[in-house]
């Protein structure tokens, strides 16, 4: 993958896949690899109803992030 997608659903799916498949250890390392700021990604996806779960190492729909 050369860049992170802009579509929120595809972006969530891509980030979760890269973290799940252990391509990256943390959201921060993933974001920096694509020249993006983690907070920028978190804020963008929160607008679309997703929040990052540190415990699960993935974006989840708001309310399902426990």
C-alpha cells in the first residue's frame, strides 16, 4: 500500500488490517510511515463515528470500543 485511503470506511479497514496483520506495532508507527499524524487520523475518523481502542489496537465504532 502506497498511501492511506481517504474514504473513512476503507481507511478504517486498511488501518485495522495493517495493525492486525502485524505490519506495524502501533498506530503511531503506521501513521508516520505514511507521513500522517496519528491525532489527525483519530480526529478525522471520529467525525465518521470511529474511535481508536488502544487495548484492541484497532478503530471501532463509537460505543463498541471497550
